[in-house]
C-alpha cells in the first residue's frame, strides 16, 4: 500500500501552509516544504507505524512531525487518511 488521501480540511491546511510559506520565505522554500510534507505522506502510507499514537488527543489518530508541523492521520488497510496538518504551536485538541 502506498496511497494516501487528504480530508478537505487537510487540503485547506496544506494550501494555508503554502501561502504562509510563500509570503514569509518565498516560492523555492515553500515548494520544498510542501514537497517534504508530501514525501512524508508517501512514507507514512507505506509504513503507517512510523508515526506515533495520538489517541490521547483523539481515539484512532496517529501523528508524525515534519518541520514545524504535525501530520495527523488515521490508519486504513487501503490508504492513509491525512486528517489535519497543524503547526506544532497549535492546540491540537481544539483543532481535531
């Protein structure tokens, strides 16, 4: 298995991360950061156990850090479902 899907909210998170990155650091760095996140999605979809449990925040959720963000996802036999992409400084319980 090496497939992943993003929820509509995760897609919006990704767009917001890109826009913020372009505004603050320019296109090359923003492109690289999004690329790093997408590589992480692929790696997680190939081995979902790379992340750690986030059940203390929301049952059935897992998380994986990339740069300044945390990928929250759910496991599936068919694909990895990316639920949210949150900045490390955010209140995770409030946003999940």
